[in-house]
């Protein structure tokens, strides 16, 4: 039986997610409803993607009993309220990253999911790419020796993108771009809290970070150096450096199709779709949809690819970086 998806928000990332779902077998995934704050937007989205139901409120989507799981693709400040609405209505959720605006909200959402015994996954789609699995396999096999350094950069000119630069929309390079760098460090070193976190950066007139550079130090001489920027194009690659060699995940490291290892390069091909995508390699969103279906079928309440423990640590680290740079939101109080 197909996993029946409900889509909360009719924006660009929701478009890409539903388009990616179309590359999967229809007997495994089907979108049955979409909701937006304006009915017209939901109706336009439904028409484009051939979805049978369109709602002008998230409350209506929450009441639809024909839905197995809800994908939340709204802007950051709405993740908590929509997530709680869906969980309280008995709906498992896949919620875009960052899961919420801060650690306190993340704790609240995860606690509710556990209380309701419902599946919840932060949509860190990177973790579901075959490249990440191949990289971890090589590291575990000792191909790099002992890993001692992780470097990751994510910088793109998005200074004119409101959702990244406006405080009212939850803007932040830390939350929008940095989450990918952070999750990569956690992916390599495990969900371990760094011994030391030092961050510097620049803020815009709204008090939102335009750039951030940080250093994490861990036990046993391990280090991570991570950077974000909204004004410049960075290499946008990730390096894993060990005592025997280096692995390189080239641009775009957050949704990669290639990984270079000391003795080989592995490449994975993404499928094409009938509709165009808004973002780079968005066909890869299919991988996290496949993971959600697998987890639901197995009765899991969280994905081992991005656990609740890791989502909590990501939120904690995001809070720490923002605090050191002086970035505050109304939700923090």
C-alpha cells in the first residue's frame, strides 16, 4: 500500500519535495492533499502536481484521515506550531530543517512526538544520500585512518532572499546553511557535544547573521572548521581528513552525487522529473521520502539516519553559535 502524503505549505521546497516523490513508484508514494494559508495557492499547487485535495488552512489538513504522514515545508518560525498541530491530530511528520527555531522548541516538539508515539524526523535530507552511506562505510573500514579534521563551507549569494535575511521569517545563515555544515560534523564524529565552540561572524541591520565561521574541538585531537556566507560563493565542499588520507565531498556537499576517496571516486546518478526543480539536486529528496516510508512500515518513531538525539544537539549548537554572534529571535524569550 502506498504511503499517503499530506503537504503543509505550497512553497518552493514543497514543490521540489512533491516533484521528487513523482520519481518514485506510485504504488509506494502518493500525495493526497496540500494545504497553504491561502486557498488559491494550495489550489494552484494541487493543479500543477495533480493532487486531489487542496486546503486553505493547516487545520483542515490535520483533520484529513486519509493521510499517513505530513511533510512540513513552511518557513522556520511556523515549524513548531504546524508540527504540534499535526502531532496532536495523530499525524507523523517529516519537518524541514531546522526542526524549530531553538533548542527549547525542539525539545517541546520531540517530547510531544514521543508522548503521542508518532514518527518525527527532521528533514536533513543529506543523511539519506548514497554518498553519505558510501563515505561512512569507507571511514568505518579504516580507509582514512583516524579522522582528525572535518572542514565544511556553505556560502552562496542569498543576501536578497528574505527567508534567509529577515528576522521575522527566521532568517539566519546558521539555520539555513550552517545546519548542513553542523550535521556533517555530527555525521563524521557522531552526536557528540564538542569540548569547545568558538564562533565569529557578521550581522546585517536586522541582527541576522550574514556570515559565520566556527571551530569545534573534540577529545583526542579532533577538530571541525565550519563556515557560512550569504554574500559570496564558497567552494561548498566538505573534507574529512584522517591520518591515512582525505575524503572529499565536492559541491554540493549537502546533496552530493560524488565522493572522492584516497583510492577511488564513487558517483551516483539522480533521476530526472517531469517538472523542473527550484534547488540543486532536489531529485535527491526522494531518498528521505524512501527513509520515511521504511521507518513507518517498520513502526519506528525516529530515523536512525537523523535521530532525535542529533536533532537536539543540532538545535543546541545552533543556539550556541547564534548566542556567540548575538543573533536573537522573539522565540528565544
